[in-house]
């Protein structure tokens, strides 16, 4: 089986919210299918089309292109109530995704009410040491999946079997919530009917996504794989335990969509021109001063899922280099360059020192990260508003020099520069069509 030249994978290279929604929406114009392969409704992907904003949590970001099929792969954890709510919201805006336009993997695991209750209870117990999860039940749903006690989309479609298994799970999880987490009992039973109603709504969409994608790719049609979160939140290679519960890199595109790795071609890694993070955990280039506030205000850095203010800091080449290596990134999409306009000098982190000594690569433990001191280099800033730039030549020389410096530091070319949230606020330096 020869590798197909018709797939693209979009991955977030930092701590999420790099602008995956915008870039996937743009690239979807040329895709037959867009598939989400991991994460759940912890994701919030923003699309701005014709000045109108749409935030998607489970529905793939190709949804606004009428000719593009959207698929949710087996690697995604699905809260059926949230998905039905999202479909209803889109329908209210005039976008009805019928069974032929939205495919849902029968193997995808479910997020159920007790997963959310456990997620929230654990965070309360952790107190100051909390992970800062989105509270959507992501971790507990993955625990059940790998613990082989999860329920899947296919189970939701079998009413009697589902009712029985859910009843058992409710009893068991309530016991755990009470005895181990010190919570009161939740009466989950009334939720069964709501879940079953969601199951009936979603059943026409549930199918064999893996075979569909294989057939699509081998027929020479184009598939775009849409990542969620970012590599620094990867359960193996992020800063554990301040991570999400899935693998977020290119490898997950194969396992989470059910396609052979050799069918994956071009990998596009997304990075902001600076860095943000939501939730707790180490963040070496974080700014705790007015400059951090300025980036947050100018970049509108508030979570698309929880509304929490995002922590802001300078671009960290150490982070992006690691993600580029792990994911086999071919091209960088550099977003939010416009937010840096008006700064006299723009520091970028080129490496780390621990206890005064320069270190190779990234530390692994939180303890080491607490001692990291970023090595900053200053780039020259620019004063012009660049939101109207459409070609590289439209950018001031300092902005072009900033892009070149990032390419040098991370070792891959920038293929896309984004200078605003809108579709047209984009400079293509490579032909992705
Ligand atoms: P995602 O989770 O990676 O899809 O990113 P989010 O949607 O959570 O956050 C990115 C935010 O930045 C959204 O509000 C986008 O509309 C916005 N955005 C994307 N690209 C740009 C850009 O180049 N400039 C500006 N100013 N905003 C952008
Ligand atoms: P998108 O796809 C930013 C973060 C949470 C928390 C950690 C674990 O929009 O880029 P979880 O609920 O997954 O157990 O939380 O991961 N997190 C994200 N941060 N963007 C996201 O998604 C995120 N999804 C999870 O804030 O720190
Ligand atoms: Mg987001």
C-alpha cells in the first residue's frame, strides 16, 4: 500500500488554543473529509467567517464548508448530551449536519454524568495542587476506556443493554464518589432517559469511520486530521501530571481515526507567535506583569470552552522544537502575529538554564521546571498594524525577520502566517491546496 499524498494533519504545538479551528476551517476548503481524532469537549475551536464567530467543541472545524464531510473518530471521548446540544445550536444557525455529513465512530467512548462528577470532585480535593481541568469528565472517561469498563457509541445505540450497563455503572460510581471522594450520592437515574434520547438522535450518524477513512484515502480523496489540545498537554510528553488524558500528537491521528500511519502525509504544526496556557502547571516564559495583561487583552486570550483567562508569555522555541520533533512537522502555521504589533522589542526563549547551567532539551519533572530560567533573545518589534497584510511583502521587515528567526530556531519552514481571526487574514507561504 503506497502512502497516499492526500492527507494533512493539523496539530497544536503548544498548550492548546493555537488557532487550530481557524487553520482547519481554511484548509477544509480543499478537503473531502475532516476528522477529529482525540480529545473531547475540553476543546474549543473558534472559526470566524464573514465576521461571525462559531465555537466548536466536538464537531470538526470543517463544518462550515458544505461539501466537506465531518467525522468524529474512535479516539474522541463523546459527551452525547453536549454533542446533541452543539448540533442543535448549529441547526439554529441554519447549519443542519445530517447523517451523510457527520459520521461518528461506533468505537468512540462516552463521557457520562459520573465522569464529570468525578473530575470535579477530584479537582476540589486537590485544592491548590489542582490540574485546572476543564471539568468535562475527560480524565475519568479515559480511565474507564483503558480500564475496560467504558461504554461506547455502539452501546448507546442498544437501548436495553445500555440501560442495564448504565444502571450498574451508576451504582458503582456512586459508591466510589461517596466512599473515596467524600461526595454525596448523585441521583444519576433520571439522566438515563435523556442519554437514551441523545442516543436515538445520534444513532443515524454512528458508523465504521475507520473503514470509511481508509476507503476515502485509498480512492485518492482528501482527508484532513484535526488535532485538539497541544503537544505540551500530551499525556506522555507534556509536563505530567499537568496534561490532558490523551496523546495529542501526529501518532494519535492514526490510532484515534483508525487509519494506518503510512496514510498520513503533510503535518502542519500550529503555534502562536507567543505562548498561552489555561489551567495549572509549569510555564517557563509566563509573564506575570502588565506585558502579560497586554497580550491577554490584545489577543483576547480567554478560554473558548471555560472562559478562563489564559496565562500569557513569550514564544518558547524549546517547546516548539520538541513538538516539531515528536510530530514530524513539515510546516509551521504561525498565528496571532498581529497581537505583537506595537512592541519595541520582542523576547523569544531560545533555551533553558537550570541552576545557572544551560540544559539540552526539555526537563521532565515539575520540580525541574520550577527551577527553569528561560534564556531570552530579543527581536526587533514593529509598530504597524499588520491585520491587513495578505502577502509576505506586506509585512514590515521586522515582522519578516521575526518569522525567519522562528524558522531558524525550530528548524522547519513557516507555511502559513495568520494576522487576524478571519479567513482572509492569512498569508500562505506554501501551497496547501
Ligand atoms: P484552537 O483551540 O487552537 O482552535 O484555538 P481557540 O479557538 O481556542 O483560540 C484561538 C483564538 O484566536 C480564537 O479566538 C481565534 O478566533 C483567534 N485567532 C486565530 N488566529 C488569529 C490571529 O492570527 N490573530 C488574532 N488576533 N486572533 C486569531
Ligand atoms: P483546544 O483543542 C487549552 C487543558 C486544561 C487543563 C488540562 C487538563 O481548544 O486547544 P482536561 O479537561 O483535558 O482534563 O484538562 O488541559 N486543556 C486545554 N487547554 N486548549 C484546549 O483545547 C484544552 N483542552 C484541555 O485547561 O490544563
Ligand atoms: Mg481552544
